[in-house]
C-alpha cells in the first residue's frame, strides 16, 4: 500500500507542475485563442487532481507538501528553458511546453490504467470510474497533440 500511495502522490505532484505551467501559458497567450484552450485543459487537469486527492484520502494519507514544493520548483526550471525557445505561436518553446504537457497527461492515462489492472475490483476504488478517467486523459492527449503539431508546423516551417 505504501508504494501505491507514493505513486499517487507523485502523480499529484506532476499535476501541480502542469497547472502551474498552464497558468503561465494562459497569461502568455491571453491575447490569442490558445488562452481558452489552455484554460479548458487546466480545468480538466484540476478535475483529475481532485480525483487523485480523493484517492489519496481514501487510503488514509495526506498530500505531500515536499512533493508539491518539488513540483513547483521543477515547473519554474521548465519555464526558464521554455522561455529561451520562446512561448508564442511559431516559437520552439511552445512546442516544448505542449510536449511537457503531453508527457504528463500520458503518464496520468497510464496511472488510471495501472490502477484498473491492479485494483480494479478493490472496494478501495468503489465509485471511482477509472475507465472514464482514462478516457478523459486520452481525450486530453488528442487535443494537446493536435495543438503540438500545429505549433510545430508554425515553428519549423517559418
């Protein structure tokens, strides 16, 4: 059980980084259509974060402030790297930011799948629709990948 709780907390910390990055991207793109895309994605990730928090509480554990602080620091370093490449449409930093989000969301999809494969029938997961959570992650992956490819075309074909 200890390993499962650690796994859940790691994913929660990753979601904290994703929300921080999305907050930054929303501000960066407030004058264009990407702001709405990033805001909708942020709402989705917060909903998934809430599901993770409920699971962590269900296992009689608390969120890890150390992990959350670490996630915050990692996001700040990531932001510096992305700024170097530019974060506007047509710049490499936007492509990289979308790739970071895509990697995190793919990890979240795999989290839901792993829980389903290992604990799918457990009473601890009663009322948790893991297939719906995985499907939502797949939908997020598809949406982010479409934006990533658009951003890559803009950046690489200039």
